[in-house]
């Protein structure tokens, strides 16, 4: 199983549903609460002029109608995860995280 598939499964477990989308097309109608994530970059760890570890950085966005949801706390508790920002659009709360996985 690929690391991205593992991440997808982990995010489904956190959300408690299958409303987890990797780079969804704009035409897709999302069901809320939902998590939308995409590859945002890669960081490498090197030693002795060799790359020995590579981390993929994902931008993870939780979209929820409930402003008091506990899901952001669950996402933020993941190792190598940091909260980026929150904003409200179309009566939906968007919580954005950076996650290395």
C-alpha cells in the first residue's frame, strides 16, 4: 500500500466517514464534513552528500459546518502536523493544516 493510501485511510478514520478527497475536481460535489488534501511539497534529509529520507508535505483542509467541531484537534495531534489558518466561506469553516507524511 502506498503512503498516500495510508494517509487517506488515516484521515477517513479521523473524520469517521469516507468524505476524504485527494485533489478532487471542481465538478465534484463534496459532502460535509469533508477533508480535502493535496501534495504541497517534499523535503529531504541528507547526510554525507546522500539523501536518506524524504518527506512529502500535504496541505490538508477540513471543511465543516460546525464551528465547534473537535476534528481539527484530532488532525492537529498527528505527528509532524501544524495548524496553518482558519477561514469561513459560504457558511463553512475551513481549517488548513500542513502535514508531513
